[in-house]
């Protein structure tokens, strides 16, 4: 579904702030996150909650892989992690 919308005032500021803080890379992505949160809050499609959670996990995993690839994050071994948790 394609939708053209125009936001002004508070709504525009919220989208800009989400982008500025790095919560979303674009205002469109911020809107998508908002739709997912709408479902989380009101359980509009409960049967799809697991699928939505998987989408969020996949996005986080892609971001982590990108950070490692760019040298902004580092993977550590399980052994090292367990030692850190002691």
C-alpha cells in the first residue's frame, strides 16, 4: 500500500526527532515503527504478533551485522562472554 501524507507541527517534530536520535533512519521508517507500536498497544492483529516480533529481531540483527562490518562493533566468543559475566 502506498500512501502520501503530510505532517506539520508536533507530528513532524516527532518524526524528525526519531530520525535525529537514530531510532529510525528515515521518517518513513519511523512511521512504520509507529504502526507496529499501534498493534503492540491495541493488539489489533494478535495472531501476527510473533511475526512482527520476528521482523523487529531481524532488523536488529541486520543493524548489528552492519555495525560489525563497518568496524563499529565487535563480536566476542561465547567463552569470553561467559568470563565477562562471572
